[in-house]
């Protein structure tokens, strides 16, 4: 479905009045000069636009794409939509709450929230808004391909190829028809460290009135953390940070440990604290929990059973709060981590079941109270961070039936 070609096919620099000196006060002037040097003079406009934009222009130019050509967005059929959603079901489930929260936050800004998969196919987009342009309407559909070979230089397309966050403003877009667009995008990675998705914020007709790059990065981190956790449910999960109030936020460090006590992956915040690899290619030869965290197998088991975060000194000298978690699906892993009966603390069979529920309730209450305190008493916000319902929080805060 093509968009009309602009009336003038001349480079954007011709439409931007450039001052006679070399010092430019606006982004539009710098980009105008960059396009003039690149497209008219064949020079590399280093310092005027980012290197990733120049690299994207170069790829599009080498593909013999004309800056003034009309864009054709691929037709979206029901089967294409179903296929895109089916392939990315876990991603969409992981990002559901954060995407809705982000959409609510941006509802009055005219910005669109777009999530693409690793191929550049749109798998989620915020609802259409009144007065939305034809370009935004066509691009913002589940099933549309936003990769560079289809739509030229855009933030999502650059992130797909570079793997790094990117902002593309106005005439930094290769095709003239996109010059009214401004977009900021950030990558989302999976447990293998590979690109799983791209989160993009786009607006048209005006520049962002807030730090779109920071916001896209924050929510991409939140979605990535939730995706990593979903992909690692059979394993032991460690949450850690310098401040317990940062646990269950996009700033927390995360790591997964397998049944051999070896590191499977760490998220970006975790790597900054541990200097650990993102996703070891050979876990059996990778760093283990004891080497990175100074925690032996029996200590991991005990920490997982307690359900409480604890201050802990890492071998690298940092003192962090660490929370060890193992969901029901990870029970086998926790038992394996316990090693021999002599290593793993065991409860007496006759009393273990009797005390299990009180201990679980105490740990849950403490975690909920800590999260509530970090959220300033806001139950809705605490429920979102914990991934539970508000009703569950209220029930856990009620005194036991036999109290008093």
C-alpha cells in the first residue's frame, strides 16, 4: 500500500535554510548539512549525525533506493497477524503489563508504542489516536515489516541491525516521506543474549517533549527482565542490587543458576555488578554461583527456602541485597542444588508440613511490605512490580484468622 511521493524529490537540505557559518543551532540544520554532504557531495558527514544513521544511509544507498520514492507497506492478512502473534506469544505475555502502562503514560503525547519481533515484524501497537496520519496508520499495524530493507532508516530498523538503542529524528530518516517522524527504540534480549524484540516510541509532526530514548530503554529493560524470568522458570533465579528498594524494578540485577550451580545468564544490570558474561555458551565451563556470588549450594537452597532477601558480600567486594527464588517448576533444580543430604538442611518430616504455610506467609508478608514501602504505600504499583493482583496483596496484609 504505497504512500504518495512528495512533490519535491530534492534532498531535504534544499528545504532547510542553512546559515553561512559552520555552527548550527538546531538539529534540523545539522541534519540538513549532513544530507547535503552525503547525498550531494558524496562525503561522510561524521559529527553531524550518528554513525549508525550514516551506516544505515550507506546501506540504503548501496541498495539503490531513491530518497524520494514512495513506500509500500506490505498487506496484513489475518493469517500473517496470527502467525506473528503465535511466534511471539511468550514475549507478548511477558510485556503485556508494561506495554499497557507505557501506553497509558503516553496517551496525551501523540506518541505510538510499537513492539517488533527479532525480524522487524510488528507484534504489538498502541491503539490509533484521533487525527493520526496515514503514514502512522499504515506503519502501526500488527504484521507490518519495519526492518530497514522495507522502510529505510528508522530507529527500529537500526536497532535490529546494530543491537543498540537508537534515536532517529526527522530528516535523519532515509526516505523523505518519513521526515516528519521521530522515533526512539531499544533492544530486548532473550536468555541466549540474542535480540528477541525491539521497543519503539514514535511520533509525527513534532519532536519528543520528553526523553524518549530513556523511557524506551527503561521499559525495554522491564520487558526483557520479565521475558528472561519466564524463560528460566525451571531454574533458580537470583535478584540483587545495592538497595532492596530496587528489587522487582527494571534496575534490579538478575541471574539464573542451573542444577549444577552454573550461571546461565545475567541481565544488563547484573552484568554491571558482576562483570559476568551475558549468556555463557558452555555453562559447564562457565562461572558458577559460588565464584560470582560467594554462595555455596547449601546456602542457595537455604536462601530459596527462606523467601527473604539478605545482605551479602560478593567475592568482588560489593555488598548487595540478594533474593534467591525458585518457583514450583524449579523444585527439582533446588533439590539438585542441595547436593548430598549432609549439605542441604532438612526439616523433620513430621513438622515440615505443619510449619511450611506459616513460614511461607511470613516471607510473603515481608516481601509485600518491603515492596509497598518502596512504592510509597501504593498498592496498585506494588502489585504491578510483584506481578500479582491487588487482592492478593490485601489478603496477605490481613491478620491470620487465628490471630488474637
